[in-house]
C-alpha cells in the first residue's frame, strides 16, 4: 500500500501493508448501479474504509465503511462494501484504506442501461490444475470483459487455505492501466455459482464473495440463486443444482418457484436470457450420471420461458449443443428455436474424456477452456477459448473504442461444422436459433483517392472488402497509406498496378484493430490499389493516401533490436524519435529466455517507480502502446527481473 493523500502531496510513500489483499468485485443485483467490493484482511484488525468515485478527481471521492464482514472457515476474514449509488455504463475508481494508508487503485465498469453491446466470460471448475487456472485467469486480463460468470467448484476441498490460493490467483485477472499518469488495476465483476465442491458449506458464496441477492442481510443458502439484468440486452440467472442433494428439497422448491415467477414477470425485460449452474443435466462424459432431476426441474421451464443459452460445468470437458427442445426423458434438436447448452467446466481442473456425445451435440473436446461471449441486440456469439500464451492483450483504449473486440491470437477451439464461432439469433418467439451463415462477399467497387485527402466513415461487414486506387506520378519520391479510427477490425492491403488479394500484395501490416500503415519509399509510376478487408465488421474507419514529390525521406517508423541480454537487476535503455504526426508509440519485447521487464517513459529514462507504461508480465512477452502528441523522444528500458537472454525489442510509431 501507499499513502494516498497527505503522503502523496509530500512526495512520500509507505511500504506495502500485506494485511489487505485479494480484491474482488461482485454483481448480484442491478449491475448498472450496484456492486459489492470485497477484500481479505489478515494480520490486522484495524478499521477498514473504502474511498471511491466515478472520476479520477479524488477530491470528489466518497469514503465509506464496509457494509458487512464474514469469516470463512474461521480463517479467511473478509470485508464487503455494497455500493448502491453508481452511474450506469461508467467507470468506478476505488481504494481500500487501513489505519490511514490506502492501497493500490482499482477500477471497474458498471453495466449499461441501453442496448450497447458487450463481451463477457463464462466458465467453471477452477478447483485443481492451478497452472492451467492461472493461464485462464491471465486470458481474462487480456480480454477485458465487462464481467465474468463462474460456474462453481472454486476449490477442491473448500478449505480456507485453498480458497485463499484461489483468490491470490484471481489477482491475475486484473489488467494494468495508466490513467492520467496514475496506475490503476482494472478488476472484473464476478457472478459466482455454488458447485458440488462447495457442498460442505452452503454459505460459501456469501462468506467469500459477499453476495446477498435477496438483500435480507442474512448469509445462507438463499444467496446461491439470483437473477438480474446486465442491461436491456441480457438477463442472467444463477441457479443451485446442488439442491438436488438429500435434505434440500424445500430449498429446491423455493428456488424453482422463484425461477418460474421471475421468468414469467421479468424474463422478457431483456433481449437475451442466460442461465448458469454447476451440474449438467446430461454430462458428456461416461463417468458421470445423468441428472434427471435437473431436467425435470428446468428443461421445460427454460423452453417455455425462452432461455436462450445455458452454461453448465462440473464434468471438466468442453461441449456445445444444437438448439434443443425438451422431450419426456431428454432433448431433441430443433431448427425452429430452443435452448443452447454449452460447458462443461475445465477452467483449470484436468480435462476428462469427452466420450459421451448425444444425438443433439454439435461437438465436444477434452480441453482447458472457458467461453468468451459477445452480446448484441440481434445476435450472441459464443467462442471457446483454450488456455495458452498466444493471445495478445487488449488495451484500455481498444476496449473503450470497441466493446465487442476480442484479443488477437486467441487459440480458439474449432467445432465441427461451425468453426470457432457459435452464433445465436432469435426467432419470432425469442428462442435461440443457430445461424452461422455469413453473407457471401460482395465484389468491391473501385473508388479513387486524392493525394493527401482523407476518406472518412468507411465500413464493411465481415469478409467484405473496400477497394481504392491512387495514380502516382513519375516524380513521386515516397508513398504512404494510413488507416485509422473506428470500430471493428479492418486489414490494409496495398499493391502496385493490380488489385491486391489476401495472398498477393506489396504491403500488409496485419495488426489488431484499425491502426495500420504502409510506407513505400520508392514507388512505381502508375496506379496503386489499396484494399480494406473486414477481418471483423468495421465502421467509421478513415483512409489517407499521400505521395511526396520532394527528396526528403519518410521518417523511419520502426526499429528492431535483437539478441538483447542482461543480468538480474540490470538496466538497458533505447531511445526512439517520434515525429509530430505520430498518433501512437508502441514498444514490444518477445522471445528469448529468462525474465525482462519492459518500462516506457516519454522524454526521459524510466525508473522502477517512474514510468508511463510497465506491463509487468511473467516472461518476456510484454507490450506498451502509448498515445503520442507532438514530436517526442520515447525512452524504453529493459530491467532484468531475472537474467534474460536473446530478447527482441521492437519500437514503432503510427
């Protein structure tokens, strides 16, 4: 922790106080206006307070005390603060303070109240396989979802020590941001579910995560099921499949009556409905028995009330189904609208054999995975993300510019017949229909570009192209094509004399998003063609073509330094001149061995505690992308967290 008020004004700091840790934020009701902040307090019983606000102006922040506290297994002591005065679709900044010291600054975002699209993550079974669990957690940080649904089985034994380790690992889901020169960690609201490994304590969710969806002030089994609308687009139902256990019949009856009432009265308040619970009705693994009781409880209710998507866990495999309609003892596939089921866990827990497909299964696999789900008014797209280190990290700016963006480089699972994307649309009855059809590309119409003039508001749907050309005179000494702005993901292709294709081109930057540039230092005389290909649907993109007829060369916009090595605790620095027209500076390290930390700072060399960007990732795969204004010198430092060898550093401006 560091002093946040007087100490900062004096330029002082304090050593970290480890008694406050394991931050988590939960949603259990009206996420546009409410959230529960939880922290663990250890080695201390000092008074805890929370400072929060919805701007970075800390003079406007409020200070409140925790609304309640809980002890899990008499060892994991937590404080929870319910915020109820939040503004929709807005950032919330906060710090937790203890005995006059305030810790790291965090932020999250409230849910929208309009039809704005968003991305969320859904998965379960983090109880074992901690290395894989941590890979999945890091992928959350790279994805920057609006929220996370967890299907239960957080730990194996539901002990205080294992739950503490889960919460420690959950910190890997945080994203690091620099906002107005201050360091913040973005934290993603969690919607927890009760799993069978929580059966020893039906108060686990309220004791560890502070949820109280019925707001009765009690911590008991009634806190294991809930419903709320994230926005007019999505209503989320969390259910407790473990009420099928002996002795929980009355609780099951209460929950199912509540579910029927809520679906009848509020289900239609959102475009889409999604449910999560732990045990699957029909596991796709022969070592697990069918849960006929759950089918009896929910299958017809889901169909009658137009439940669009269900996320199940427990089995530690991956599956997706067709749209289903219930039968007496099971399901039948339908193309006329039904409920789609996905799952089944394996967010860390070792994958079991996916050996029990049903007649209505699309595909299944034994992999480590969770779902990344994009929600729009007219469609919901479900992808299965496998856990490895290939995904790129979205920046705060990229997420703000495009609420549907997913990271480049994700190892998507490819399902039979449909590929990496399960696309749901709704029929007239508002039930789910699988529609993975993509409109055939339309032949592009050539459009002329004028030297130095920008064409704005360009758009195209997925897999379609826009084609432009510019006639370059003999006296031209350089040629530059620049694409920027907007939403989605367009790819830039340039070719002399002929229209480019995806396999024939002179320049293809192939970057995530829409910030791409091609510079041709000695252009040919004649017509150059430029194609914008919609890798994903894009809109509001700008394109400029500029040639020069003087002898002044284009400034160098990219430098690569290879085979960099250093010892533990050593520094290496590189500077890079960026011209006034540059909008962004990028520094990336990759490859090699050991562990180098990347630091970036404008104008002067970075230091351990003074920098504009410091990703602080394990290993040598780190990226800084900084907005640039005016001509500047950017300094890049490599610090040896451990000895490192053969690292590649790439510096670039756009």
